[in-house]
């Protein structure tokens, strides 16, 4: 298997190319992470399923911070565009059909890039963070209000969101020791400014969910405390077009990490229907 590192502008990615790949995956990680957290999954999947995988660090995350921008600062429109740019680049370089795979909060970026010509279909893992979906509907109204946007303009880059105070990864991942494991990785992000955080929830995608026409699969974990099966189902049903949903038995939040083999089978079976 070929493993390479790439820079697309300021965006960093690791490529995992299996033997004779028939399709490519572009992976968008979630909050606090970076593309490298899925190294074991990418290695396994590329070798077993023969895929060409590009796992990128979102703007302001991991190694995609080569300018003067501090880690934890971004505009979500940049993050969504990063997935589109990588999908376009990969298709041009390889000629393969490209699938977006969004994990947790990276689902918002994956959905937002689904419209792109280079994207064949999108898979959303362990998340209902889809702009316009039921999980964000009420929150979006508040964050897009004139009053809150005034606060963001005044304090947005100075006010901080402490990840450790906001999330309990042992609880959120449903795995004891998950938080300690994340802290052992120096490329994870532990603080965001308010403007960056808000931009995720207030983002308006190029194609709203009621106008989607592309294939999308939402995969939830039966024991995911963050996005339970009913919420995954409701989110899938809120998106127009050929959308499917599936709940993995006994699975928790980070299926690529903690349920690698089972999730790989689900992913490969779905992709085979669209190539």
C-alpha cells in the first residue's frame, strides 16, 4: 500500500492508496480532531477494500495551520470548501469516482460538499450535524439572530470554547479512556474561538437539504449517546433525494475507530452500489 502526505494550498492530507483502487474516499474529521486520527481505519480499509483514501486536516486543525492562523480558528465555509477542493483534486489526479465521508461534526462539511460535480455520493458517520436538519434547526435560529451576530462581531475571536469543558469524550464516545487517548495526540485541538464555533452551526450550504439530489447514507451507532438512532432516522428523512440510513448494532460514536471492521463492511457495500 502507498502512503503519502500532500498539501493542497494550506490543507494537509494523508493519502492511503490500496492496490488497484476502484474509487476514492475523502474523509472529513470532526471537532477537536485531525485527519490522522483515522490512520488505523484508513490503513485497514485501503488494504482490504482497495480504495484510494485522502484524510485531510480541516482549516485551523492539525497540520492545516501553516499560515499565521492559530489552531482552532476557521470559517466553516472554508471547511466545507476543503472537502470540495480535495474531491475535485482527487478526481482530476486519479479519474476515480469520489465519495465524501464525514465523521461526527465533520458531517456538516461532508453534506455541504455533496453538491460538487466531483462527488458521487456522501456517507455520514455517527452524526446528525447536517445544516438545516432537525438537530440544528432551533440552534441555527438563535445563532443567526441579529443580537447573537452582534455579539460574535464584538467578541467572536476573543471568546473561547474550551473543548474539555464542553465535551466528555469518555461519555460521548461511549468508551472508557477515550479522553485520555485524545489528549495523547499532540495534533488535536482543545480550544476554539466563538466565531469559528458559531460558523459551523450557522452555515448555509450551497444546496439546502430540501433540494438535495445526490445519494447519501447516514450510519448511526445503536449505543451512540450523542446521536441516537431516532435522531439519525429523523435527519435522513429530512434530506431530499436518494437518502438511506442504517444503525449498526452495539456500535458507539466513533465507528471508524472502535468498530473498524463492521463499519468497513457497511461502507464498502454502500459504495459498491454507486460505482
